[in-house]
């Protein structure tokens, strides 16, 4: 899975769901600094 816009609310929730389901995130894009990730 690739997540575009990973620091927004939808992107953050997507990462949480992916982790819960055990999905591999192989790439992500973020406009803001990565301290939120």
C-alpha cells in the first residue's frame, strides 16, 4: 500500500487501519514534517 497525504487526518487513520489489519505500507508521501508519523 502507498499512502499519499499521510500526515492529515484521513492519512493518519489509514495508517492506523493498515497497522491493525497487518498490511504493509511500502511508501508514503507527506507535505508536513514527518514528526506526526
